[in-house]
């Protein structure tokens, strides 16, 4: 067999861990004390078991370097009564390819006929092609055809397909050229996998017209398009917004499957059209699985028709398609988003009754829904159930951050801080960073707090609402309105709608800088998002308009306050009257002031 040269530092046959694993495999049971005592010389009874080629192949694959893999291979060849096989050679080829030692692979293959009496088999050539593909050495992958012929064999269709697959991932035009020159011109007839690879390449590069041409070639040829081919093209059409054409193409299919339906419903975007497609699939006798139904449930929940989604669950059960945890989780999320918390809890309890296990997503979505919906105490109860569950949170902080947001939203800040401190047992690093930020902000060191925040984000951390609230107030006190605005956007982007006390800081900051328009826009946006303003939200805006000499605008804001049930305080009324008294230089102004006061009384 061939000899190989190794690096001088490789002075052992294989790693100690692999050797121990290998010996344990050969000796799965310890030698009993009784058997050893029956012979005065136990060592004379010892024997050297012969490993199987599967054992040696596994051992080679376990090595951490190509040198150790080669030495392990050499070591096994010296074991009495052991002979290498295609499987041990394949394991070594795989290991060498992983480290891009393709020259050594060539030497290894050259020695196989004399070593084991046979040339490399198909699986070894496939391993080489895939290794070259991972190394992105695509031209060399094509030359594997010549390597196969060197051993007096013709490449199999699997080898051709494997090379084609490598080429498609890198260059679709090169792949098409390979198919024409190396396969068609040599009389190599492709199969479903060949055309599937080409279709995938064309669709990934959005060559839709060429993909349809390939489909027509298949329809008129020996190899007819199968469901996978159609689904690949359907997915490309939907991805490019050609949903109508995708629906027409589906009508051509003889055997649409659940994947077909899932592609179409995801691409349609309009739930009723998706329902129509589902009915067509069912009428054709095609299967509609739980994934397809879940996609529909998600669609109905997304447009606020969660009760229709719930009826789909009942329809699933009636048709013998059992809903899974994802089905229930989608409905829980839908009911929470629609403000129907009791129905969300009913679905949660139904899962237990129906024998469907709660998973982390179940707890996470329900705790979030309850806390964001103003029912934090119920969120606490679900959190306790989650912690009693076998897997708990699985080290994920999201449900706990939802509790913090619920307490923040209900102005229970002392409880929120106590809960954060308790979280330290489960999430020591995250809580430590949060407490540092809160501490720096209390000490007036908001810049230092921002540095810790940026570090947390850089490490992939999840800042909670207390972090955002503290930073916004701290940076606002320092007059850094730009950073406050960026943090507010980040806070909202993470799903935390600020309460009035938080966005008031930004409104007052804008007003101090004379950016009344930005402050007013922020107020309007907050109201649209469902953030309830209070009197402190309006005060800086009203004062800013009065100082600017625009009492009419200030008065409009006062009217808006009254309409929203927010009572202006005495200082705001005094400012209004003072402003109008300065402006009342004519009887017209007096009348205007009177009319405005009358409108407030009527409101």
C-alpha cells in the first residue's frame, strides 16, 4: 500500500480520546474478577481483537487533523488479520477533502488497486466531487470524470449529477454547458435528479423563461416533470410575484402535494385566494397536511379574523388532520393580538385537554400577549407554569422581558426592579449589564450607560424595557435628543411601545430645541400606535406654541386633551388666558377668545 509523509510534530498514531473510544468499542464490558482469578497468569489469556472496517472508518473520521487521520489509517493496516476496504478508504478521502488535501487523495486512490484489489467505487468519487464543491474548485470537479475513466470505468449518472449540482451552485451557465457537452453529446441520458438540479439552478437565478423552456423539453421527452420539478418552478414564480401564473401551472400538475399548496398559499398573501387553492387541491385528491392548514390559520389571524382561524382548527379535526402545537400557538397569538385574552387562555387550556404538549413558543407567546395586553398578573401565572414545565425557558430570556414590560406598562416600576434582580439567578450576565446601565443613569453617567448598552447589543443581547426607559430619561437630561430619538425607535422596533412618561422625555427635548413640528409629529404617531398621552405630554407643546405667539395652535391641543378625557391643569389655562390677553388688541380677538372658551365648555 502507498506510504505517506507526515508532519514531524505528529508523533502519535491517533488522539487519546479516539483511542479510548476505540478500545471501549472493542471491549464494551470489563473483565470480571472471577474470570481473572481462574487463571494464575491472566496475561497469557489476553487476545487482540480485530476491528471491523466500520470501527476503523469511524476512528478515522474522529481525527482532528489530516495527519492524524493518515496515521490512523496506517496504524490499522498493520493490525494482524485486518484489511482495508472501500469504507475505510472513503472515510480517509472524506477527511482529506475536508482539509483540501486533494493531492494526497490522488496518491491514495492510485494505491487502492494494489492494496485492496479493486478500484475506487462510486461513493468515493462522489465524496471527492462534494469535497471539491465545498472548496469551490469547480473546474477540478469536472475533471473527476477523467479520474473515473483512469481506472477503466465510465462515470455513473450519480457522478454526473453530483458534478452538475456543484456547478449549479456556482455558475448556472457553466452547468448548462456541462450538461450539453459532457452529457447530451456523449449520449448520457439524464434522469429526474438531473433535470431537478437544472431547474433549481435556473429558478435560483430567476431565469423563469429558461425554466419554462426546460419544462417543455421534459414534457416532450422521456423524463416527465415530477412534482418536485413543478414545485421548484412554482416557488420561483411566487417569489417573483407571478402568483397568477403559478396558479395556472398548478392546474397542470397531476399530483400536487402539500408542498405545492404551502408554496402557493405563502405566495398568495390573500387568504381567500389561498382557501380557493386549498379546495382545488382537495378536489384533485391532493393531500392537505397540518402545515398547509397552519399557513391558512396564520393568514386569517394576520388579517384579524382569528375566529375564522379557530373554525379551521375544528375543520382540521373533522377531516382527520390533527392540529399540532404550532396550530394552537398561532391561535393564541391571534387572540392576544385581537385583545381577546380569555379566548387565548381557553386555547391554552384546550391544548392540555387535547393531548398537545405546551412548548416554549406556547408559553412565550401567551406571556407576551397577556403582559402587553395589561394582564401581567395572569402572565406571572403562566410564567410559573413554564418554570414547572420540564424544559422551562431553556435559557431564553424573552418571557421574563415580557413580564418586565407588563410591569412597566402598569407603572409598577418597583416590582419591575425587584423582578429584574430575581432574574439574575437565571441570566446573570444579562442582568448584570442591565443593572450597570440603570446605575449609571441614576448617577447621571448616561454616556457610560450607553457604552454598556452598545456592548450588550454588539454581543447579541436583548435589552429590556427598563434599560430603554432609563437611557431615554438619562440622555434626555443631558440634552442628547438625537440619541433619545434613536433609542425610542429601537425600543418600538423591539415591540415595546413607550408609556407617556417615556415618550414625554422626547417631546420635551424636541420642544427645548425649538423643533415643535417634530414634537407634534411624535405625539400624533404615539396616539396612532395606541400610546396614551397624559397632561405632561401636552404641556411642553402648548407652552411652545404660546411662546411662539401661536395661541390658536395651543388652544387646539387643549381641545384635543379635553376630547381625550385629559384635563388641562390651572397653569395651562392661565397660560392660554395670558396669551390671548396679549393678542386681544381688537374686538375680533376678544370674540375669538370667547368663542374658544365657549367651545371648551361645550366639549
